[in-house]
């Protein structure tokens, strides 16, 4: 059967946005190549008929429900490999994010399949899928198609839009999967919330973004105070999320989120191309950097050359005074 299989991650009775984007994209593409759009969900009793069937609203016609640990990569690889083996899907599509990368890579290895990662768009050509992938620091795009089946497509985080197509309830099919011995070796001990994870930075009108120039994790308090005074949210560069100073959920750029707020204030950020691609559509970009030659000054609307430790507290006080007055 020619069709597209996606994985949908759920937590506390809801599917995450990135998964719904993958399901929506899979459904759109399946129509174009004339195949079935299906999704796999793995979890416990919280996976009710109603919750699973609700993926039909995003275009899935069939939902495979597998009993197993939710939120871990290896069991999902087992489940998807079995379903693709039994029912013969031509493509597996993931919305990106760390779990999507983990499952997509595992499935590729298991099935000896072809894979494209960091995909930003997918098109249908002659009944097959072609993945578009940026290369050379996002300065060019290549088209990738697949020799043989299945083809694995892993999107860039949030690359695919969530589309409520109003397709009604999807058919729910229970599948029993016997997990590989190694798949049971990792268990979820705790699922916690990250600092800042409750804020949807993609919808914020004002973002105060911090980079390595903040000096240490505590430096983000300067961004939080200023964002609080302005009524905005906090964002970050990859350098600082990799250093553990701030949650990955706040990362802007090539491998993070793409935003376009009314105001993007970049504090201690050099303006590397990989960061720029995620925020260059902002209406107003203000940069604070002590290096007058920092690349960010080449594309910001207002540049302040100076030490952020001196400027940000004063700016926060000034905003508070203005709002209070
Ligand atoms: C494949 C790939 C994907 C990537 N994806 C991303 C991505 O999605 N997002 C992303 O952000 N990066 C990404 N990067 C990393 C990117 O190349 C840069 O390394 C990163 O953006 C730099 O972060 P930064 O600006 O915080 O740090 P730096 O480049 O180190 O800049 C720190 C800046 O702070 C300034 N500064 C220092 N002290 C002060 C002070 N006291 N006051 C004012 N200014 C000060 C310095 O002058 C400097 O300009 C990616 C890289 C690769 C290779």
C-alpha cells in the first residue's frame, strides 16, 4: 500500500503541536500521491478511542494504537517497523524535535531505509515524495527523493503547519507489538516542565533573547526582568541552550524555532546566520552587544554598543517607570 505513516506524541490527553503538524502534512501529501494517511500512537489507558480518533480532524484516516511506554524512542521504532512491515507504508514522516529525530534515525537503521533530516518542505511529484532540505548554512535548498521504500522524512521542528481539515473521526486499530529486549531498557522516570516551557514564544509579540554574552545561566534574569516589564517572553540562542543555561524550548534559529514578533531584542547575541534565519522576519530588531563589529549590527534596526550588564537593568527600570507613569 502506498501511504504515509506519522507518529503522534501525546501528553496529558493532548497531542503536541509538532506531531499535529506532521499528521496534517502527512494527510495532505497522502492525498496528493493517492495513499492512506495513518498515524501511530503509543501509550497507556489514557489513549482513549476518542483521543485517537480525534487525529481524523487533522486528516489521518487510520490510527494505530499500541500499548507501551509513551515518550521513548525505541518502543516507537518497534511499533512503526512492525506496522510498515505488515501494511507496507511508503513513507514515514516526523515533525522533528528530539524524539522525532531519535525515532526517525532508529527506524532508518532498522529498515535499511533512506532518510532526510531537517526537511523544511515536502512535495509530491509523479506519485512520489520529494523532500526539500536546506544546505550550506541555509543558503541553498536541495531536493531529495528516495530510491526504494520506505523513505524516512524528518522535518525541522515546527516546519509543518497544523491544519484542522475537519475530516471527522479516524478509524482506530489496536496493534500488539512485542518490544525488542533493548527497547525496555530505558524507562521514563519523570516528565517535568522546563523553565520557560509554559510560554509560547512563537505567539509572543515581544521577545527578549539572550546569548552567550549573558555570561552565565543566571544572566537570563536580566532577560526575564526586561521581558516581564515589556509584557513579552524570553528566547535564546543555541549556544546557551546547549550550555544548559536555558531550555531548548526557547531556542530560535535554524535548528530551533522561527519567530516574527513585533520586537526582537537580542542581548549578547553575535547574530550568526543560523540564529538569524529564525528571527530575521521580526518587525523591529534591537541589538545590545559590546562588540561594534558583531554581525547582528548588520541586520538590526537599532544597535546599542555597550555592556548589557549596565544597559539592561537601566532599560528595565525605564520601561517600568514609563508604564507606571
Ligand atoms: C548546523 C548548525 C545549526 C545551528 N543552529 C542554531 C540555531 O538554531 N540557533 C542559534 O542561535 N544558533 C545555531 N547554531 C549556532 C550558531 O552558529 C552560533 O554558534 C550561535 O548562534 C552563537 O550564539 P551566541 O550569539 O549566543 O554566542 P556568540 O556567538 O558567542 O556571541 C556572543 C556575543 O555576545 C557579545 N557579548 C559578550 N559579552 C557581552 C556583554 N557583556 N555585553 C554585550 N554583549 C556581549 C559578544 O560580543 C558576542 O557577539 C547552529 C550551528 C550549526 C553549525
